[in-house]
């Protein structure tokens, strides 16, 4: 395969190159200055492929899957009525009872396929295990992981969305099923995920954290928490306990190479500078491999609701400011799309570039350098957070594995009554991509996923 007239990462827009790739080995065989004859043709831009560090594989598109003419289940009656978090939890629980294998494969395939179109070649995919779904979602996840193996690395996270201790909510049964799944699907499941905040009391939340940490060490898995998802100052932040539990389990020695991710963490937005400094210091002093994942599309929708006596004018943003975590506190952080098309996040798409674009406004981050860092948050930093550093393509060179995203700039805008067509704006810099992402039709992933 020969690709011509390309602007490469790290090179100026005036230098164009051709890349030759061997289909047999998926290696780059040559990179050389372009021989493209028409130097006035708009060049294509090469950028790294994208990553979802946090996406739910079993519950996308519950609100938008209209399975007309099929025998797949329908969820239309579960559309939000008040849009609250408790309603989202209750309706998603009802939806789970309807999951079938064919339905999980259909919606999961749609999620992965749309993501690949957007330029995603790796993802951490959460699959729920509890007394209702049992192993249905993991089994579908494994099938999907194999189905898309060449186009997208699907890293499966066995996920306890429901309580694993609260006795009134099938805690013990859920916990046993998760533990059973880790044995049964050894090698397929790479991450253990849990949701301490669904337990209720602070004491049970801490038990949940301790159990998950201990179990991840025992099974040599990465660890992922949905954590501190609140804007209530009175609620005790559990992140301190995560740090303690990791130290207590001697994570850095006993789970070498395994990463820890904490997602949402909206409660941290209420921390003082001193508290944030202390948290960052504790993490760094203990050399804990923790990354924070901001999930703005869900957080903005769910958090910061006005109180009943307020007319609705005050809506705090309540999503983790990941650029400050990186720049100011030198913490590892990135952003993810979390949910798409369900009651937790009825809006948005699977496109990480659109997510990064949203963050320009949310984080008030308008410089080209900010845009470049936001791009890192949906590519290299996201991959590193979930332990897929070996998939990060740091440079394009002869002999290297080919895996990158090409953004074409040859689009013409066709307006009836306007002849000739109008050439679309060229997107040349990374900031161009983040400030106003290119359409999916302009994106093409080149190469295959090969994980060592
Ligand atoms: Zn999530």
C-alpha cells in the first residue's frame, strides 16, 4: 500500500511524505519525501489513532436502538422521565433483564464499529457481572474482542456496577459471581472494575475498595474504580482510601506493571488546592500507577443539578479538570466517553475528537498547546492509563508497525446553485482537529492492531 502527499506528526506543513506499507507484514517499508505530482493537491494529515480509556460495552444505545423488523429487545419504554441519576440506575437495571446475546453483540458491534470509524484502535470495555446479567455480558465481550481483533484492541474489564457487599442489594451473590468470572474467564479479562459509591454507607464503600484491590492483586489484573461521583461536600471522598488500600496491599511490588484508574471523581472538584497537593504527593511518594479519567459527557449531564428552590441558573460544571491535574499537579489523567445513548448519558457520540473538542469549552482551554494536550488525553495518555503503552505509536519509521490515522483534506462542499464546488477548510494542525473535528468520512485508520 502506498500513501502519498502526507503531513507527518512532528513535521511542518510544508514537508510532505509518502509512506509505503507491506500488506503481508503490516510494517512500514519506506518513508520518503513525496513524489506526488500535483503539489497543489491538499495534503492528508497523519495523526496517532485514538483510545477509549473507559467505555461501557453492554449498555450503549439503549435509548437509540430501534430494532424494527428484528426480534431483538426494545428499550423505548425506559426513556428518561426526569433524567435523574436514580432513575438512570433503576431504568438500566430494568434494561439488563432484557439483554440477549444477539442484542449485546448487535449494540456492542455498533459501538466498536462506530469507534473505529472515528479512529479508535484500543479501548477499555466494561462488561457488567451481577445476579441479573451473570456472565452474559462477559461472554458477548469475548466474542466482540475476537471479532474486531485486527481493527481494535478490546481490553475487557469485569465490572461490578452493582453493590458487592450491601446485603439488601444481592451484594454477596454479585461478589461471588465476579470472583467466579475472574477464574472462568482467566486470560480474557484483564481488568477488575467496581463502583464503591453504589454500596451506600461509607463503611461499605471502603470494604468494596479493599475487596477490589485485594482481588485484583490476587488475579494480577489492572484495577478500575468508578469513584466519588458526587458534588456533595458532606460526602467523604473515598479516593484517600484507595491510596491507603493500594499501599496496604503493596500494589507496586505485588501487582507490577498493573495500572489503577479512578473515573468520574467529581467530588475532587471541591477539594482545596492544599487537599489536591496532598493527594498528588501521596500518590507520587508511594509511586502508585494511578490515572484519573474525566468523563465529561456523563458528568456534565448528571452532576451540578440546581436545588429545588433555585430557578436553574446555577449549574456547577462538576467534571474533573484533567488539564489542571496534568499541568499543575503532575498527575496522570485523560478523558473518556463512558456511556453513549443510555439514561446515564442520553447525548453525545462515540467520537473521542468531539469529546476533546467539548473540553476546549468546558476547561476553557483555548491555546494550541491545550488542544495538543487534549489530543494526548484521547490517544497516548489514555492508552498509557489503561496499561496499553505497547500500543502507543511514538514515531513513524521504516520497519515499524503501521497503525495510524489519516485525515484527508480533499472534501468539496457541494451547494445547489454553486458551481464549482467549494473546497472545504484544510485541517493541518492537531489544534485544527480538536477545535473542529473532521467528519468521519475524512478519517481512515491505516494498519492493523498487533499487541505484543
Ligand atoms: Zn463508567
